[in-house]
C-alpha cells in the first residue's frame, strides 16, 4: 500500500507543473474530457487528473476563456485566501493532448490497486474509470438519509422523495473545513458543487474538485452545502475575506486576469464586499436552481 501524498507539500505543485504526464485512463461519466494518469519528475510519481482544453464542450453561459483556466483561478483563490480547499492545480501549456489543467488526484491513502500494475484491480481501472470508482477511497461528507435519522454532527439541506416515492433528506457534515469550502463556493460563485465533488484526502484535508463552472459575473451559486445558511461567518472566516479583498487590490488581480476576464474579477470583489457588509452565509436567491443536477 502506498501512502497518499501530502497535497500541502510544495513539491506536488512542481511535479504537476513540470513532470512528464502519462495517461492511463479516463473518467467516463465526466461531461468534458477528463483523463487520469501520472506526472513524474526526478523520480517522484504523482497521480493526477488532466483536462485538455480541446476536450471542453462549449457552454453558452460560460463563453469567455476556458474551463481549465477557471479551475486554475479557483485554486489560486483558495490558496491566496488560505482556505486550501482545492487540490494543487496548474495550467500546462503542453500535455499529451495539448494545453490543459492538471490537478493532483485526491486519495484516502489506500492506493494499492492504483499503484501496483500487476494487480487485477489495476487492470480493471486501466482505460476507464467511473464516478463510483472515484468515491471508493474517500469518506463521504454529503449523504441522503431518512427523515428523523439525520446523524449527530450533520446538517439538513432539503427534503425530497426518492425514486420509490419515499421521503429522504439531503445532509452534509458539520466540519470546519467543509464550512470553509461553503464560503469558498460563495466567493467563487460555484455553479456546480455536487456531493461527489467533496473529497477527503489521505493527508486529512477536505478538498473540492471540478471548478470549471465558477467565477461568472452573474449569480449562479448551486451547491449542496447550504447547511449554514443564515449563520454568522465568524471572526476567522471574516478575516480570510478581508485579507483576500486586500490582495485583489494588488497584483493578485492581474494574476487572475490571466485566466478569467476583468469583469469577472470585478464581480469577485463585489461578492466579497457584500459578504463583508453582512458577514453571514447567504441562502438561495430564488432566481434559479439552488442545487446542481444531479446532486451527486
């Protein structure tokens, strides 16, 4: 069994940015080309996800830039704010299928089936990987349960009915790292925070993935993390916002402009200003779907 890498290690970013990429499979349920493989540099091998720009499907409501660029911008904001809820992510000018986003694979630590090419499981994974496989190695922080059976330490989001017509409740864990992710989603205007996009890494971190639909100028927040609606942000998260807002008045804004438009960076500032004016977790605005479909 190979231990999961510490994604906070600066060497991870270096391997993603400069390492040789070898593709071993693809995520078959992804709507855009999403490839799985390894990045290798100076004897260090790191599992990664590679999303080539040429594999993106055009979206009428996200016409500017690339989804890969938005993924990188989301990572940079997460890092600059000190939230660290996005795995290390880089934009490569070259790759097996041209320019694209490369992101560290989030693993719980049991990587034996992925690291041992002689194992039967590895042979099954080679070529195609579905969304269920992605979740096998990660603790779930977003679940469905029956009404009246919400676990202690979990927050209800909505009530619905399953395919058989039975009542169910969408819930998520009440954890500080997940709370930070919920704030991050508000800041970057995440239009696609599904339950399957919330992962627990082997380094103990809680990470969100798939941030191609972020940073739009218009309100588009769709998330399963509504459990803190109306609650005060608290001093720690308010300080995070103040520091991020200050950095957006300097060179960091120019860095983001390499990936998203100036109007989108201006909208980012405006969202932070609104949060600082009323430092509470907002609720759905009522102008569109509050939860992505499907939710998982």
